[in-house]
C-alpha cells in the first residue's frame, strides 16, 4: 500500500494535484482512491490497511447506495413479520426522508461527519421536521446500516458511533432537561378533577378508564368486556388495536397484565355496559364505534379528549386543549401511583413496561423523595440496638 502525490495538467492548461492511495484488498484486487489532501489519504490508508487484514474492507466500487441497502432492510423487516405499523413507519422514514437526502450516497462514503450533515439537512429542509421526527429518522437509518453491516456491505455503523460519542455529560443534561413535567406533559390533580367533572356521554367511561388504569390508547381501543371483571374490580390487557384498527396481542409479554379498577371506574363501566353498542357482537369491545367495530384513534382524541379538555377549562393560552393526546392521561396515572406510595416495580407492572429501566428513566423524578431519611435511619438504629 502506498500514498503518492499525482500532478497533471488539464486541457485548459491548469495544473492540478491530488493524493492517491494505491492498495490491494483482501481479494488481491488493485484499487486506487484519490484525495485532495495528504492527511485524508493517510487516514484512509491506515483504516483500510486494518480492514483488509481483517477481511472486512469494502471498496467504493463494490459499495451499494443507501437506497439499495434500504430496500434490502425493508425486505428483512417484512420477512421478520414485524408489525404493520412498524413497517409502515420504516417505509415512510426511508422514502420520505432518507432517500431524498442521501439515497444516492454509497455506504462506503458514510461516516460521522456525513451523518451529522444528514441530521442538519433534516432540520433545515423545507419539510419542517420536528426534533422528535429527526431523532426517529436517524434511528431508522441506524437500523438500516446495522442490517447492511450484518450483510457485509459496510464495515462500521457511523450512526451508532456518533450516538456513542454524544453520551456523557451533555447527553445526561439533555435527558434531565427533557423530563416530563407536571402541568406541561402531565395533567395536575386539579386538572384531572376538572376533566372528570366535564366528561360526559360515551367519552366519560373511556376517559375515566384511561385516567385510572394508565392503559395505552391502543389497549383502550382493543379492550373487551370479557377482559373486564366488574365484580373483582379489575381488567386484563390481552390485546390491542393498531393504527390500522387491526386487533393483535400487546407488543411485549409485559403488555399482558392485570390492572385494578377503583370504585368510580367500576360504577361508570357498569352503567356504560347497559348502553354500549354491540357489546355482545363479534368483537365485544368496551369502547367501540357505533357499529361495534374498533374506534379510530383520531376520533378518541378529536371528538372525545380535546372537547372534554376545553369544556373543563384545561386549555392553553390560545384556548386550545392543553394536552394533545391520551398519553398525557397515562402519564398522570404513573404520577398518581407514585403519589400514593406504590413501589416502582408495581408501577412498571401496571404500566406494562417490559423493563423497569423504562419506568425509572421516564418517571423516577416524579416519585416522592423522603426528606427525613436521617430521622428514619436514626429510628431504625434505635430499634436495632433496643
């Protein structure tokens, strides 16, 4: 492997120069790669020397584009029979965001700076993508590159390398600042009281169930009367309805759980059962549409939640509903469980989180802390020595 300077004169008489890396790959093929600066050529020579020795080097000429790798990634996801919602999200990220910006770029040309530039383009382009959307699209790109890495199409995954570099103090500070806040992301107890008083009609049983069980919107939409025991005062989560109204099991085993029902919810559901349309139908849903089928999520929010919030006076400065989705009520349930002293493990089970780390990362800051720890320790010490 050698690095040499090359000079030439163009047809217009201009003198040009570049640095050429002349090397052979693991298949003993002679390859040339040109760089404008010696520093870049030396860096490539050093990295490619290691890759060739490990048998992992992929030359630009043999590299596929991001679009080609994306097509292979989608086929893998489809073969793995991922959820329809997940596949739809992957397709949107690839076709609407990744392909238009870097679809023609070869995988071998991707590195941390190009990924950073891709992030900047996502934020600055005319699509007005939200910070959350940018994060999800980059995450999908990382999954795409991980699939390509397993196929031997790329040596490193620059998305994951960039993510690991960002971990540390800056990342921790960002996560602290991004914690859910009561009154901003989580309704306050007073706001919830107003919501309960304002809730009426077919939406009242749904909203009360959401407030006092913490079920996800998909779980509420898929809840069956056969999974509700009004005598014992509990419900069981065995299924959910996705964004396409298709019924299926929860995403994880932890999603299948039993959740207790407080008396107010039991009484409300008992009354609602007498009025519920098609409760003895094929689906037997607790919160169906008028035909007994799965209710669209949009209807729950736009016709149920948000009008109730406005009626309750839980609005922003513009008079619009303060909370945009039912997930705010799920967050309230977790904070309410914390306020009554339930242990973190119990909250994890009630919320259907597969890992307690998810519960802790999301809600630890809202759990009450004991300001009198020293007194408790002193009391425990006296009891021990008695």
